[in-house]
């Protein structure tokens, strides 16, 4: 098998486990065969995937570099030290912990560092763009802590900063959290810092969605303003599926103890090596160009959908994603997702602020540009994609054999053939 993107020893895997080998082939075919517009996904480089699929996976390494509970850690210590140093340099942070297994694990560690069960958190409401781990009742965060939520202003659909300040002064939270999973606009970190200082709260930013844009200097950084910043490494950042935390020197010990031994045991050293590789990639001028293009593409895609009657909340976007209200075209988010899927376009249904539908149906869709930008597409292609989405949503059907589905899928195929994922 000549295609290296299937894995470093695919022939041996195919011989031993043809079922799983078939899944690897099919997934690569899926990526290459359609448009990937999930805002929380990207396509890691071959270098990152090589680090990820390495013998470092074999090593148990509880503890931190130079302070392990197992022998034989000299080489993995080098990998983790590189990841830490590169993260600190990339984000201008005093300290970095690169051991969290995921964004949720990183968030759990932040809670462990700063809060006791029953204490109050102020965070963004999930229906208005927050995240499950920001105090949702179905999450550990909502079960363990007293979560108070702010939302968006009904007119602007942007964060209601007056409500943030009012709730902070009323409830005096231990931690104030900014960030979420469906926030198209920039966040005023200086405002949150001021409010946190006024009420004596820790200011935490969950930058999982936009940290890659920060790394690429495409948007302002929360790091100079926040006590702690948690993030994932697999979205715009384009690294392995994992998490990390950066913080001020003051909170170094608390964060490290909360990650290990409080929340996790042995770290995934192959993933940490892949993070180190990813951070090195993100420090290049090429990555800065990429990050800027992600934002430019997202703006054009949102504008094009707006022209087609699919309204962007907040009027547009400043980041890698836009959230769109489908009520003007009388289609639900669930139906839109299914129709786009039938046409070779992968995106997700998403609740919009003040949504009349339940989350499993939703009135909106969320679209993101990290993957298509990785594939080399630009503003012209975004205009084409916006038109294809609109046709699939408004005129299409969940049946792949529907005439509109087939027609759109043919144009999608042409586009991804010209801009292939993992070009051979």
C-alpha cells in the first residue's frame, strides 16, 4: 500500500486485521470524498501523525520530567520538556502542562486546582454558546459545582457583558470562565479580567475552539489577561486529539497537582510528542498565514450563506466558525445536517440563542473553515461552498439519490478533487 497516510505499517495491519484496516481506508476516503466543515475538527499533518503512532505509546511515565514514578523515562522526558517549552514560547505563558488527555480533562484539572465542590462558577450558558463542561447539569461540572450562567444579548446575539458584571457582583463566584463552543465573535478578555479582579475571582479562559487562531496571531490572545487558559490541540491548532493548560507562575503548582495525581495517572507520551511536533509547526510563518486564511474564509462563508437567506447569528464572525439561523428558510438543524450529509457536506446542527427547538433538532447549523483551509481552499472556494450548502439545505433532501443531492455532491467531488485532503 503506497499511501503513507494509512499508517506506518499498513501492510502488516491489513494482513493481520483486515476489518480495522478497512476502517482506516474508508475514513481516509470519507475525508477525501467530501467537504469537512465541522468547526471542531482539522487534519493533522503527517509529521504529527507519525509522532502519534510511535513507540512512545509503550511508556508508562507517571509524574513529570525529572520526577517520574517509573524508570526508563529519559527519552519521554525529552519529548515532554520540548512540548512544555514550545507551548510556553508559542503562547507567551509562564507555565504549560501538556499532560491532559482532552479538553474535558484539562477543564476538570482547572476545577480541581481552584474549586471545591459546591463553590460557585460563572460561565456562559450552553444554549447560548458555552460548553458541557462549563456547568451543564448533565456534566460533572454542573453536578459538583454551583454554576451560574450568563448568556447573549437578544439584539446583538453577542455576550451580554452587562449581565456578566451583574451576576459576578451578585454571586461573587470563585471562578469566572470565558469561552465556549459556538461563539463567533471575539471575547473582551480585558473586561473579564477587570470583573474578576473586582469580585476576587480566578479568571479562566477555555480557548479550546480558538487557541489555534491565537497561536497563528490571527486574533488577540487571552494569555496576558487570564490566570489560566485551557485548550484542546486538535481544532484550528491542527495537532493530535488532546488537551493542554497554560497558566501564570503563581498557579503552576496547583495546576500540575490537579492534572497529576488528582485527575490523571500516566500521561500518553506518544500524544505529548505529537503535541510538541504540532507546537513547532504552529511557530512557523506558514502557520500564521494559515490561521489568517481560516478567519478570512470563515467571514466569506458566513457572508455567502447570509446572501442565500441563511442568517448568521451576531451578523457574521471574527473567528473560524459561524452559527446560522435556519428559521428564515424554514428548515431545522437536524434536517439541514442530514441534507448536507447526503450531498457530501459534513457540518453539524447547533442550537442558536433563544432556540425554540430542542437541542437534538435545533434551529441552526455551525460551520467552520479549519479543514477546508488546510486543504488549500480560499475565499473563492468559500463562495462556492456557501452556495452548495444553501442548495442542499433549501432544495435538497436526506436521500442521496435526490436530484439536488446528486447535483451538489457532483460539484463537491469536483472541488475536493482539486483540493484533496492528504494529497497523494
